[in-house]
């Protein structure tokens, strides 16, 4: 974490994006490094906070190697060049200066659980310390009047400095009375406006807070909306059901390093996490291009981990970094576990992506008969969902038909497919 750097010795990393979309020159990277160092030095000029953080980290039973490993993983997730690894580590150390107020609305606490259960056992405590979680109804000891007093204290003391994180949708129906809190029955609308007013940045954790999620599914009796739509304010949306804790913490670390909101896509999501379709990075993509599909749960094709598109996988229509960051200590994710993506990071997924175990384009399969089609689906996903559905369905069906007509083609149900070897071989 040495801040005395010879800029001429910096690695020339010209092929790695800073924001996940745009290519940058070595000079761009050097300038970004300078700005980050200036920012971190302003927060922790003598390095005391960083040293105390490492000492506390070790006292928790973790090692420097654990922290370095986590910092490297987070740097890669943020799509930053390797030269930023030490800066990410230092940002994690000094981000205790960044207060976080976490408000629960119409939710299931799934995003809080995601945060608490991230990475190694005991690491949740580190993350909570790292982001200075000053208010969270689920994990805090205070309740009732004490909890509301704590909230009022935090938003007054840190006005203009804290990050407001919302979990759950905002109910607007019946004048907002579908959600009330506290002895005075304050509505979610009133509570959200109070917290947002003094926030440095507003984040929506999970699809419910970002886009309304399951509570907003038709017929939407509570009038649920995402925080941004409900209040017509700019929000950084960390969508997913639940959101991945790496995306939550990574976004906060990016704010600490660059003192600004991250670059966002058209739905307000950080580009470093939501720039690419799950389909583009799926480990089963090769089977899609080859026309090799699972047709029934548990069949031989499923055992050989063939493409799940015909079992309803919504990966071609969903933007998220699930294949890269994964879940449960980066061990697995839904498609690796054997079930297709349900598109939970996208707006209105409960209505637009269902039924979850059927392809969206089943009704247009017949139009692919006799049509030659390229084995690439790269053009799909840049257009509206309706056109994307047709394109993916036609591609999938035409590829399947093409390969079926090819010499030596075998039905995916054939028992002649060699079983996948055990993992220990």
C-alpha cells in the first residue's frame, strides 16, 4: 500500500477496461491511478486507518493472504487493471470512513443475507466493518424507538456523506400505506424521501429495489416500484434476486476510490458488472452454438452439461456477471448447478421471463424451418426483448435442425453420449 510510486515504472496496461466498456491507453490508466492515490491519501494521509484495518483483520483469524486474495478477486470483478489491486485493498481499509444506511422496504431480506454470507466464514463481519454499516434493521440490535433514533442520528450526523442502500420495492398504492414503520406509522414514501435527501449516493440492492421485482408483478396490488422510478431520482441499481454481494461491495469501493458514481447502463446498473449478457460468458455457450441442448431434466444431455436454452434458460436476454463472480465463495451459480437463468436481474422479469422453464420464443420455432443461420448469437441482446426472443429462438432451432441433418448426428437423448467423468478425475 505504498503511495510513493514512480509513475514511469507503472505497468503499461492498455488492453484492460477501466469501466468495463471502453478501452484505455496506458496514460489513461496512469492518470486514473494518480487520482485514486490522491483520493485515498486525502482520506487516510498517514496510513493509520489502513494499518489498524489490517491488524483488526488478522485479529479476526484471517490472514494477509486471505485479504490479498479477496482484493485481487474484487479488482478483477471491477474490471480494473492489476495495478489497482493495492488501491482496492487500501480502499477497503479506508472505506470505514464511508457510512452506509441500509433501509428495508417490501423485501424478503435476501440481499442482506447475500451480503452477510459472502466469501469465507467470518468474512461477513469484515465486510460490515469495511463499509461502516451504520444502520440496518435486520442485523442491528436496536429496535422500536431506539432504531428510529439511531437512523435520525446517522442521517443528521453524516448528511451529504453517507451511501443510502435500499432493499425492497417502494409501494405507492393507497397513499403509500401498504408499508409503514415505527410507532408513528411513517410510510415507506416518507422514510425513503428523508433518507435520500441527505445521501451522497443512492443504491438499490436487488431487483425489487431496482425495478419493483416480485411485488411489482401483475396485478401489482401495492403499486410497487423501484426506488428510482418511484421517486424519479437517479439511483445506482444493483439488480438480481438477490444481488451478488461482490457487486454491492465493489460498487461502494469504486465510489471510495474515484469519489464518483460508477458508469451505468440504461437501467442504472454499473457497467463493470452488467455490461455483458450471461449468454456471452456462459460455460455452456459452446453447446448452444453446436446445437446441443438439454430436452428433459435429468437426461444424458443434462448430465453432460449441454445448453439449457430449450429448458427455459433466459441467459441470452439477461445482463449480469454471474458466470464470472458466481456464488457461495465463487464455487457455483445457477447454470453450473443445472438450472437455467430466470433473468432475475432484468426489469419486470417475473412477468416477461416466465414461464421460467420454457423458452420465450417457443411460438416462433416453426419459422426457422429451412432457414440457414449463423452459429453466433452475438447480435442478439442489443435490440428489444421481442426481437431478441425471435432471434435466439430461430438460431437455436435452426442450429438444432442443421446439426440433425448432418452426418453422424445423434439425438441428445441418445445413451451413446459418453457420460461426463467424475470431478475427482
